[in-house]
C-alpha cells in the first residue's frame, strides 16, 4: 500500500482532524480576577472610536508627521500627505474631535499639534512592534 492510500481523502469518514489546544478545559480558573475585570473592562467604552480614527492610513500619516514635529500648519500637512488643504483639514479636524490633536490659529494660519505626548508614544510603540522604528526616542 502506498503512502497516498493511507492519507484520508476529502469526504472520507475517517478524516483526520487537528485539534487546537489554545483554550481552557475549565470554566473559570480565577473567579476573583474574573469578577474584578468584568467591572474594569467597562473603561474601554468609546475607545474603539479612537482606534477607528487611527485605522485610516492618511490619518496615521498625519499623526506620524505631528509626532515628528511639535506643530504643523494645515497647508504643510496637506503637502506632506500629498492631498488638498481641504482633505488635510478634514483629517486634522477628526483628530481634534477625538482629542488626539489640538488646534490654534495665528492670523490666517491654522496650526495643529498633538494633544498629548501619549499619542506619540502610542504611534512610535506601534512602529516599534512592527520593527519599523528603531531611531526615534520617546
């Protein structure tokens, strides 16, 4: 009998199934931790909206640019992301509405900067996880 004869065929009743062992075989291991964390995970309400805003590649480019510079004018952001001023302004406004960026006006110029240094940490750490950013310090 050849090795091909020994392998189960699709549709065969003797199909080999691979069982994945990445789950628990008990219902609860540490009920105190479970009870405590059931309450605490409520803190994440609304957090998904921030990550949705950050899930856009163009907005990530804008945030990255703001991570590298203290402050940028809307027209400079537009040039950096290769978009119109209206598009850059739209993305910056969304970041501002989510409290990721802040805004100031000086005459006819509109400037944006990061709301918090923690936004910079988040972006640079994500780049670090991907192995794309070894040169920047927090």
